[in-house]
C-alpha cells in the first residue's frame, strides 16, 4: 500500500453543509435525501460544529428505537436549535495530512467523520466510508 497518500485524494469534496441558522427539520431532510450521517455546520465559510443523524435520534428520545429507524419525532425539533445539538469542539484535519494520520485521529477519538479544512475554509469531509472504499480499492 502507498505511504504518505494525502487525504485530498479520497475525501468527499461536494460537502453537504448546514447553516447555523437552519432548523433541525432541514437537517433531517438533508440526512435522508443524501443518505449521509454527518453534516458540518457552518457560519459563513467557517465550520463551527458537526451534526450527526445520531444527534437527532438522541434528542427525539429515540433511544428506544433502532438507530436506523427512518422516522424521527419532529415535534421535538422545535425545542432545539442546531447549535444546541451539534458537536462544538470539532477536530479538523488538513487536506494535505496523510490517510494514515486521518485513520489514527478517527480511531483515537472514535469519530466517523472529519471535516477537512484548508486556510480556515471547509474543503471536504473524510468519513470512515471513504477510508473503507480506499482500502478495498488498494487490497
């Protein structure tokens, strides 16, 4: 397997984002429409948080429901803002960092997605799915 391969070679470049002013119903719509599990939250071009579909399930008291359930109780969405629900201390990574380093960061923090930031601007997202696709292609 190649050494020192940069993240930008495998990251998702067309990132679906949420504006910090968007509502949680918009977030759920984007999760389902694009069949994704993580959405960076931005204010202008700056990333300020990360929202996961699991975050929505938690606030909807869905712990009694299967995590892959399609329906979420949207009444609860009116009680919270994206900024209240999102993860705020987001670990970011440079597009020039290696795939190995990204895998180390994901494993250490038990994340499933990392926003890729260059010069303060969101340029992509790296997910565990991106890593798996890369490994399958190389093996």
